[in-house]
C-alpha cells in the first residue's frame, strides 16, 4: 500500500514537482504554536459548506422546484429514497451549523482584533461571505414549500419594505410579484443552487488567497 | 525516549488505529451515499390496480401503475381490455387517443389499434395484454 503511494507520488513528481507543493501547503505547513481550537471555526465553516454542496447535489436528483411538486418531492426524498431522510436532515441541520460556525469564527476574529492592518480586507470579504451564507439559508428555507417556509419567506421578504421610497419595489422584485408564488420559488431555487454558490465560491477563493498571503495572525 | 524503528508496537498501533478510523468513517459516509443513489422505493408497488368500470365511458381509458410499470385500462367496444403501456419498440409509454381509437407511441410513432395490435410504425409486436378480473363492476389487475 505505501509502495503504491510512493510510486504514485514519484510519477506525479516527475510531472509537476508534486512533493514540494504538498509539503509547502499541507504536510509541512507551519501554523503558530499558540493557535487554539478556536482557530478551527473558519475551516469548519468551509467543511460544512462542502457538506452542504454535496448533500445538495444529492437532493437535487429528486427535488422539483414547482408549487405542485416541491412539497411532494421533498416528502418523496424523506420517505421513499433510501437514506433520503438522512441526507435531507444533514442539509437542513448543516445550514444552521454553518451559520453558527461563521458567527463563532467572526466573534473570535473580532475579539482578538485580528481584522486590523494588514487584514482589513480579510474581514471585509468575510462579512460578505457571512451575508451570502445567510442568503443561502434564507433561499433554501423556502424550497420545501411547507407552511413554515412559506410564511418564513413572506415575513423575510417584507423586511426590505421598510426602506424609504424604493422599499415596496424591492419587495416586489424579490418576490417576483406581489405575493409569494411559484415564481418566487423558482427564483429562490436558482439563487440557492447557482447564483449564491457561484458568488460565495469566488469570495471564498479571495478570502483564502489573502490568508495564504499574510499568514495566520500570531499574538504579540 | 528510546529509539524504535522497525517493529515499534506503539507506531504500529497508531497506524492501525488511524487506518481503522479512516475505513470506518469512509464506510459511514459511503453507505448512505451509495444507498441514496439506488432506485427509490415506490410505496404503491405491490398494490393491485382497481378500476370501477362504471366510471369509464366506452372508448375511454385510464392510466395506472402496476409494479412500477404504467398500464392502460381501456373500456373497448368488446368489453374492457388491459395492456402494458410499454411500447414493444424501445419502451416508451404509449398514449390512448380516443379521437381515432388508437394507441400512439410519442417516441417513434408506432400505432396500435383498440385491441393492442400493430397498425404501423417501427414495431412488429403487439402491446402486451395483461390478465384481469371483473367482479361487481370493478376491474382488478394483480
């Protein structure tokens, strides 16, 4: 087994010098001695995001984003698809977990003032990521098309109505009409599975590239 | 600390433990995923199909599902008839068209008459007829 790994690594080394790449980024990457478990929240948020992407792909095999089909298809996943209940539950609970981890990550950064120079843009991109995470959770909440998700979306989309002058227009724009309808469902679905994931991935790439560039913050 | 290279029980133990945990975790993730990707259970699978013949006018058909396959119950001119909707050509589901009393396959245009015999199209087999029972005006297919 270890011979097989060695051979594979040798093969890759001959082609693009894999071992130094692996050592620099993973196996021999330095992290500060003083880094505590609290330093894992950001990485764990990324892990939950990846779990959400994967379970989301599975759910997408059966989910139907239509007013007639949405609730039925989620029920079908939960009762007829083998282990569907587990995948659906992981996706729903994982959303809460991801938000909790993002907030814990932000709380630590704020408490230790890690956002200060030279890491201001890490914080700014992080705030955008937090907002996008909330967006994912909010748009995903409507998709099972239950009473709870319907009224959740109704109340949630009413909030921008408080903006002076253009508030009403924003509400109508988000709802794709005056009320929550099949068009709202389709709009939220596309935001949930494509638009927000694409934007959040771009911001994650920036966030991680900047952390690589400055290194993890060390206490004085 | 003493040097230990080849046969080091602690090192072996750690390797086996990490390997074991890895395999267990992979199985814990892999099993639900693989079983999710399997064919979903149809709860209606074993239920017999029952159609009340009084509800069907002559020349009218009803679609039903029997063991995951679509079947068509037709109230024909010579009494009721049950056929599998599966086209013997490439397996699409045929539709009953009451206007000209024909079964038509939407995929490649096979046409069958009201008793399921081939009329035209890329097919040389009739629709499979399915045995049924009629009792007190109710047609049952099991």
